[in-house]
C-alpha cells in the first residue's frame, strides 16, 4: 500500500534527520541553495502540500520552497515536524481511504 510506504518514508526521514550533527545543519549542500536543515524540512512539506490541497487549499510552488521557520533550529525540531506530518497523513488516510476513487 502506497500510503503505508509514505508514512514509513517519513518515519525514516525523521530518524535520519535526528542523526545530523548540529555543526552540519546550516551547511549549504553542494550545487544547491538549501542547507541540510532546509532539505530536512522540505521532505515533510511535500506531504504537507498534499494535505493542504486535500483540505480544499491549493498546491502551489511555494509549498516546495518553504524554508524552516525560526522556531525550527535543531535536527530534533525538524524531525518532530516530519513525525507530526507522518501522523497527520496517516490519520487523513485512515479517515478518507474508503472515499477515494482507486483504480
């Protein structure tokens, strides 16, 4: 089931995020304009965009360019965001899966 894989991916991303040394969080990635923290925040924002759209909002390019707010300072902070979105997606899926048109 694809939804279960997405939750597992987010859980793995949160686990990996917690392992990033604090000294590396603000390092700009090679060939990118994002720091390590930016990228770790970006991963759950993709799912956040999906949930926003499913709630009646619009999925826009800005969803994918979001930077972490000032309150997200550590790898643990970013991991918590990812874990919360994994839970939110899981709850949304459980509530809506039966109503979704599947092939």
